[in-house]
């Protein structure tokens, strides 16, 4: 049996930044590392070529009557900027206390390694265990999984033979409380560009005679929310479904301390729509956010120029029943209607994803046709988490997005068990990303127990 922490160090050393053309060698190294590791465990490994980065499809064959789980993960990571804020090099893993630091440590190399280690231990103890396992590990999650839809269509007949998907690419509120994610928000992303004069102009010679694109952009952005925090776009909330009572009850068990939450975020006050606590708003409501804005001179000192263009990056997080294409159209139509007529606007479409929700067994609205193996997996998770962590899991929606989960459901019909393993302090997508090694150890043991129970059923 390999040492999962040492293997995680080796995994982190590959700079697998999927969005960076300079990281092709790192992407290739990470893919080959995972493929080789699964091959050494006896899996039949296929490296499926895509227009960008390959997808690893590895199978443990067996009797078609056995339960069949698909374990998802990704080997790509986010860029490391700003590099000067890292305490240690991002691709030179460092252990400080009970944490390992490095880009990808928590998202998703550490959780993926925990699941691989769980399978390795399971097969070492029982090489003939009656369980079919497929690993599905992509290299484009951090760039919106552009190759995944075509892959799904090509492999859907093989994937449909499975019973459920298992993944650890979601969050825990703290290292004592496990959350099994019951819902993910969808995404609709695009860029807005505003253009004025044909080129940048001297503000002294030409200022005050035409509208500055930055001013126009600011006016547009300011008009997309009401003062109380709601999105001010007609129809934006029309398709939002009511939250089920059991979901509110689960969230109350979490017992979010709003003062500590604000201190953790470093903010003076929350700004949530009326009738929702911060914990509710981030899970149950859609949002419209500005993720980047620019125009004009950005360097040191001053440059008194009126820029010819300005831009903003907009993202909408969507809740169940909302559709990314409809929301995108509603927001773009509102911008077109409200934009000053003396500037030109244009849009650049970005990636998207639909929301996803799954109901664990025993809840009042559990679908009657839910897969019995999926229900067994949820019950196994309840038992394993209670045994390993000392308290049962909570089932909560998460504010984040894993767009491929909804795609898998749409194409194959498979639901997902989302066992979170990263923490708020893990600094996902930020400098000094880290992963709690105690969480990794307990996560490995929990997953091993869940899979063993699924097989035993």
C-alpha cells in the first residue's frame, strides 16, 4: 500500500494549470502520474484524447450484477497568481503542522488522492470484493470542462451501467462536521464591453464632451441590483423553487455564528436580500456578481486619459430550476435596455452550467424511483461518517458549482454522492492553498467504509 501523503506531494509537484498554455508539460505529468497510479492498482486505464487536455477513464471490471460506482475528480488546478503572496513555492509541497501546502492541495488533488487511497486499501484487503469501480478524472474542470460534454456523449452507454457518481470536490464547514452536498448552484458567465471614442483621448482636451466608457459601465453595473441586495433584472427570480423544510432544518443544525462568519470574511456587515440569513442566501438564492473590471490606465502614478473601452466580467450563480441560457438572456436584455445610447456595448460569452439537486433517502420528497444502490450509498455514508467523525453528516446545498455533475445527470441519469473534504481555511484558488491532513486521513477511511458497505449490500 502506498503512502497517500507522499503520493500527494508527487501529484502537487506537477504544475497542471489547465488554462495556461505554458503548463502543458505539467498537465501531461499530472495525467501520467494518475494514470500510472491507477494502472498499478490493477485498473484498465484509457487516456481519452480531447481538443485540449485528456480525460482519464479507468475501470475495474466485474460481474454486471455487482454495484457500480463512478469516482470523479480532476487533475488540473488554478493559476498561482499573485506569486509573491505564497509562503512557499506553490508547486513545491510543504507540510506545516497538520497541513500540506501547494496549489491543488485541496482542489482537487488532496481529496482525489484520499479517494484513490481508499480504493487501494479496499482492494488490498479484499481483492475480490464484488464492486465495479470506474475512475473518471478530467483535466479541464478549472476552465469550465469544455471537452466534457462530447466525452459524455461518447461514453454515455458505458456510464449508464453505473449506479451513482462519488466525488470529493465540495466543502466542509469545519473539520468536525461532515457535509454531504445535496445541491450545487449553476453558472452563467459572460463579459460586457463598453466602447466610446475610436481611441483613448486626452481628458483635458476632450473631457466633458462625451460619455466616458468607465462611467457608462459603472452606471450599468450599479443598476443591476436594488439597494437591499436583490438582483434587479425582470424575471430573474421567476423560476426559483421554494426550499424544502428539511433543507432549512439541516441548515439550522449547522448553527452558523454570523459574527464569527463576518470576522472570518473580514467584513463589517452582511448585505443579503430581505428574509434570508447569510447561510441561507449563499445556498438557496441565485446571485449576480462582478468578478473583474477594467478600463484606462492601470499603472503607477497617473495618466489623465479617457479610455476608449471598458469591461466587466459578470457571473450568475443559479439555483435549481433556473436555466443558464434564460438567465443570461434576461441579464443581457436588461443591460441593452439600460445602457446609455451614446456608447456601444458587446458581450463575450463564457462557460456555463446548470444547477443540480439530489434528495437523500428518508426525506419527505425523496423521489420514488431513486436507485436502490444510491440510497444504500447514502445510508452507508450516514453510518461511516458517524463512526469515523463522531457525529452524523449534514445534507446541505452548497453555494459553489461543479457544472459537470448536472451534465452527468442529464446525459446518463446518474445522481451523485458529494462527500466534501476541503475547508474554508484551505484557500482554494488563492495563495497558500493547503489541505488538512487529518481530514484527508478520516476522509480516506470514510470512503473505504462507504464503498465496502455498498459492495456488501
